[in-house]
């Protein structure tokens, strides 16, 4: 089985694979002739990829908050309470020196591991580098399932990517009409639309549909209704 089939397509699953190898590979380093340099490079790749994903998410959330503020300042509605977005808090920058093509390195490392004379299926399962055979996904029947929690009073939406490229999110912030909110490539989105006036509550609604190659695929999700308080 090719190494490309082991390394996931989506960034979240790529990060999980890096975390698994970083945690478990030292246990088999001697048996598989994995050097300290290999392990160090793996850890650097994990640290920087994790940093890049967290920084990207923070930047995207702040950008969405600025867009929501701009729309409220420009278009209202009148008497809307203005909540200025908090400055973004980025994660600490790793102290190590970054390098390019982390998953090129990882693919070559996995190939070495699987070609080693001491490699076994048990090791592969422990390292999570054995691809699990599964039937092909029927993308035409996919339907996102949205869930929600809150951060600072703002809804944070969650979903699984199901091997798709992105998700298209629409929202109805009490107008009775859904409109495009964002197209998101990674799971997790904080709606930074200004909250209602203090002491009041409104019902916001969300729906989503998957996208592959810049086109909608499958079915719209069930509408998720969220009570939001000012």
C-alpha cells in the first residue's frame, strides 16, 4: 500500500498522525533503526505544523470578527450594540528552526519503517500507519452534522470534514433569510457577529453543505438553532 494512502488528506488528521508518531515511535526507535535526528525532526515538524494550524485558526476568527464589525458599522441595523473584537492571541512560536515539506519527510520515514526487517503489523497499528480498508465514500449522500459550543458568548460551530475539501456555512441572524457566512477548510468556526443588546436574546440559525473542488456536494445539513444572549 502506498505511503500516500497512509497520510490523511485533511490537516486535522495530518496533525493527529504527527502526534501519534511523536508519542509512539521512540518506543520502537532501536528496533527500527530510527535515529535521534529522525525523532528530533519529527518533533520539530509536529511543533511547527501545530503552531501553523492554531495561528491560522486564530487569524481566521479575528478576520471574521473584523468583517462582522465592518458590516455592522456600515449597514446596521440601527441601535445594534457594538462589540469590538479582542486582539488575537497567538500561540507561542516554537523555539526550533522550521523546515519545508514536513509530510514529504514523514512519508519517507514511514516508508523506511515499513520496509525495515523488524517491522510488524503490530508496530504499524501502534504507530497508526496501517491504512484501514473502507468502502468508497458516496459523496452525493453526505450531509454535515453541526454542533455548537460558546466562546465569550459567541457560537462556535463544529463538524467532521468526512474527506471533503471544505464546508459552506450559512446563517440567519434573525432576519428570516440565510446568507453565506464563510467557506471553511478546517473544522471549527466562531461566529463573531455582534451579540444582541445586553439583556436580550435572539435565535440564530445555521446550515451547512460540503464542498469538493469548489462545488457543493451532498445535502444541506439540518438547521441548527442557537439561542444567543446579549
